[in-house]
C-alpha cells in the first residue's frame, strides 16, 4: 500500500545538492526503495514519488490523455523530467542537475534551504519563497474554493 505524506519542513540543501528528508518522511522506507524525483505538472516545485506511486500517477495521466485524445506531449514531459533517486543512509537525496533550476537556490550558500511538504502520495520540494507566495495560508483558499471555514466544512 502506498504511503500518504503530510506535514511541512524547511530543510537545508548543501553544495552537493543533497536534501535531507525529514525523519517522518523516511519512516517505513526500505534502503532499496527506488524513488523518482521530477517536475510536478502545473506547479513550480519538484515531486518525490516512490516508484510505485510514480507509476500509478503515470497510469492515471495516461488514462486521462487517452480519454481526451490529446496530451501525448504531457506524458513525454512527465516521464522525461523524472529521475531515479535513492535516499542514502542519512535520508538525503541528490537533486539531479536538470531539475535544480526549479528550486532556484544557491546551494553553495551555508544557509541555503528548501521547503519540503508532504502532499498525499508524494513529497514536494519548493523554493521557500515560492512556497510562501504560492501556497500562503488556508484562509486565502476560502474565496477560491467557495468552502466555508474548516470547522464548518462537512467535507472533512
């Protein structure tokens, strides 16, 4: 069964482009777990999927493309921007060179960091400033979604 990730953390990124995943995101992971780090369609961030979750996401996208009769290039983009990674013994992953521009950080700075968020079946890596600008706080979504305050929502 796939894992659901939640929570968010600011994490340092070193000069070798290694990001240490929060311990709670590593729980239950096997040292042989293969993961895919890639671009998230429609979002200015990177997504980290376990291989099985990436495959499932691809299948869902493929079904949607078939149903619509268009979007073959999106499938190519999605798989073409996915790179196999494996967390090391310290739970660090290396961001491959072709994906580094998405994070827009200077990894050589001693205070370089990224925002790591659990988003369901994947973990997302964001430039911290972009996260704050894009996601903000929950109150900003009330008008956008038409949902009432959390405590009053029947969908929770």
